[in-house]
C-alpha cells in the first residue's frame, strides 16, 4: 500500500500537478490566427450566437463540453471530504470522458451551504455546457438536486452515482447470474448501502425482474417500520420481520452488492450465502471485502470490485 500511495501521489504531481489541461483546438501561431481567435474576429460568432443561441453549438465547444460537478459530500467510499479534496476524483472523471469518449470536461467543485445553493450555482454556469454530470453528492440531497436541475435546465442532467452505477451493476449482474446458472427473478439480493447508488441500482434491478431485494444501511435492514424512510427508499423497504441486521439478511442470499465502505462486510457472513453466490464489493477505493479474503472462504463465488487493479471491475468507467 505504501508503494501505491507513492505511485498515486507521483502520478498526480508529475510532470505537472493534476490530470487535466486546456489546449487550443485551433492554430494560434501567427498574428492573423490571433485576430481570428480573439479580437476582432471573435466578435463575429458572438453576434451570430446573440442572434440565435443554437449557434453556440456551431461556433463554440459547448456541444462537446460536460460539467463534472460536485459538492464533495460523498466522495467514493471516503465520505464527506469537502469540495476541494474531491478535485482529483473529478479530474479523473474528466480523464475517463476524454480517453474513452473524446468528450471535453471542466471539473467544478462547489462549496455550497445548502442543496438549493448548489442548484442555483449549476443553473448559473449552465450556459457554458452541453450537459451536466453530477458526481459524489450525498443522499438524499442528490435526489432533490437532480430532480430540480432536470426540471429547470434545458440540457441533459446525469447523476453518475445513480444512473451510471445502476446501468453497470445491472449489466454485470446479468452476466454473473448467467455464469452461476441463476436468473434475476429467482435470486435473493442484498444491498449494503442505501444511498444514491444503492437505491438506484435496486430500482433498476426491480424493473428488470428482481423480486427479492433487501436493503441494509448503517441502522440495519430497511423495513417499513423505519421512521427515517424518504421518497427514494420507501418503495424498497421490506415488510417488518425478526430479521434486522446484515447478518440476518445474508442468510441464503444469492447476491451481495456493496456500495458502502471499506471492510463493511464481515467475511464470515459469506458462509451464510447460498451456493454459487455473486459478490460485488464496489466501495472505492477499498472494497467491503477483499477478493483474496472472499475466495479463501468460498470457491464457488463470482467476485467483483470497483477497482481497476483487481479482476472483474464493475465501475462507472465502463460506461464511457
């Protein structure tokens, strides 16, 4: 881990700090180039855009420019690191957009006291961008923020932790279940983590035919007796029973999906699972249980994490 720490810090510091840069897409070598790139030539497209705002997509980079924007309240599996400390992750998302889809990104980290303040900030800067990619915003505020921005903006708004994670988890799970000779409508699925990613993944799996899903968070199983239910987890709450803990939920589970925190799954619970289980330990940077630990306990599992350096990565970067 010491080697990884040094390698990661060196990678981000050298040969110059950070992972993103802004480069001109047009020549600007001669005086004539400069007269087109800036004054007086730049005034011509300004007037064309004033005449018809749609011309911004013709004469600027707006159509290929995405805002990757966060308040830093739910960064990876690290929690509320604050906006500034989230910047390496947002730059990383920019790298993924550029490397895999050739889409340009400005990463934007916002200090916002309230969700409404964050929403207004995004609205105020939105003319710059062709789309808004929300990142690492804690639940339940993320649901409200996404809903309001979709309502008030005339461009795509995507919350990667909800939509991106759900799509990739769903695709990976279908493949894993096929290999384990199981079907989504028959398996018992346990989620550890009932935030933005967990709720969105579970809802998509329900739409795809999953009938037996149990959500677990820090307080235990999310059941209908809980007083802290909200609009985004209420329809995922199970009927009250004597089962209250993650250990109870894991009995005969076919699938474990972790979107929570480092070492959050007691490895001994893997023995409670049904034959040929699927384990997605997706907390980043450190999973709920390490693959080496899980495989040492069971030899019939399919194991995935969210990390690039382990086999079977299940991560939003697969969307790009």
